[in-house]
C-alpha cells in the first residue's frame, strides 16, 4: 500500500490477500474431492507474513532480487505464500489426497480469520475517515 497507511493496515491487507488465496485453494481441493489422482494443496503464509512485519521496521534497507530476504519498507507487499501438495494426507484407492473434514475445517477457520481481518481494516479506515471529517468542524 502507499505511505498513507501504517504497518498494521498493510499487514491486514496482506493477510486478506493471502486468506483469499487460501480460500481459493481450499475450495479447489473440495471441488476435486472425487477426482481420481488429485493432490490436495496447502497454502502457507503465516511465517512469511510475520517475518515481513518484523523486517518492515528496518527502514530503508531494501532487497531488489527476489531471492533476497524481504526487508525494509514495502516488504509486506512482497510477501509470497508457499503453495504445495499437502504432505499430511492419506491417499485413497484412486490416488486422491483430499480429506473433506480437514478441508471444511480449514475453510471455516480461514473464513472467520478473513472476516476478522476485514473488520479490523474497516475500523482502521473508519477512524481515519472520522479524523478527516471531524477535524474540519
């Protein structure tokens, strides 16, 4: 995001984007639950987001190469999730690795956290709106 927002707002925006990706991957897993040979995928971003939040405060340090660690301002906007085949599954007779109970639980948890992040972001923006509109009276 721009310099208008603080680190919290940028972290919430990154979290919302990653949770949207997790929702799409989990929904694809559920949709392919009966597809022979389908390999369930997992999205992992929490550790990368946490590290980017810590490194965001390092100021002007900057990494231009994609293989470098994310550092300095803008590191939150460059967080990339890991999407990989789920290693913690049982393979069915047809080679499918989707566990419907786990996928539904993941989808529900992700939905709650997605909505919470959106609510927090709305509160931050509402306080900014209040400061702008009430400050002129």
